[in-house]
């Protein structure tokens, strides 16, 4: 039976470290895999990544264009709803409490609540951000809740009987987008078809009529 004290890696999966620079008696030849002289053959003669012998390295030769949002990106400490189910009903949950309970790791720019899992009781959560699907779960009525409000109550709260959309009245007219101006190059004006010319109106360069 395999236990912690007798666990071993599979045969052939690990190898001993190849010792370099130990002479001919090491079995790897005179240079022992390091080649003939040079910086890489010396002890401690490693070259840092990207070094090209003193010439301008590739990372500095390439142009840097455009905007990079990495300097303004925020990393939030995340926690799921399933992890908050262990708190009692009515508990005020914030980042400080979660760090005291050691439920958050590392430093972050705030607290973000993810929607994995469900809560069976009410909690007061103070967070900087939350997942989109978390809003749907918080608005969804649970079993045994009060019946839906009547049309009069909905009208008093939202101004209409059809309901509210994102906290605003659905009766409010939507702002119309301004009409886009047509590009004259895309739809050039059609040329008018000219009728047959009247021979009586045609004239020559000398000003005489053409019969």
C-alpha cells in the first residue's frame, strides 16, 4: 500500500543532475559538455535573457505604439457567494472581515463578489464590484416570499403598470439617435435622360441654324 512515507516517483521520470566540468574521468569527455572555452564554459558564466553581446537588443529595437491599459488595470480580490454562506444572517461582510477570516489572499484594489453558488439568508455585503449574474440572483424572489405587488403599487413606484426597467420608468420615451447623413459618394445622383435634340435649336459656330 502506498503511504506518504513510502511514496516514490515512477522509475525513469527523474534523473540526477549532470555535473559539468569535471574532467575526463567524469565520463563526459575532456570539456564535459561545456565546449571549448568561452564565457559559457566558465563557472558562473551565464548570460541573462535578452542579452545580445552589447548590441541593441530586440526588445529595444522594436517600436512601441498604441495605448496600454496595464498601468490602469485594477486587480480585485474575489470571493464567491458559496463561500459567504457560512456567515450568519444579517452579517455585514466587507473586505476587512474577509481578510480576518483569511478568505482573501494577496493584495488587491478592492473586493469583487462572484455569483458562484446561492445564499439561503440575507447578508449585507460591502464590495467595490460584483458579477453581472449576481444582480439577477439578488432580484429573483425566493420560495415563500410575498406575492407580487399589485398594479397600483407598481404604478406608484414606477409610474406605469408595465413595470420598471433597471430602476427607471418604462414609460419614459427613449432618446432617438440622430439620423446619419448620407454620403453623396456612396449614392451618386442619377443623371437625367436627355430627349432628342430639336434641330431648330441647333446652331453652328457661325451662328446659322441647321436645317
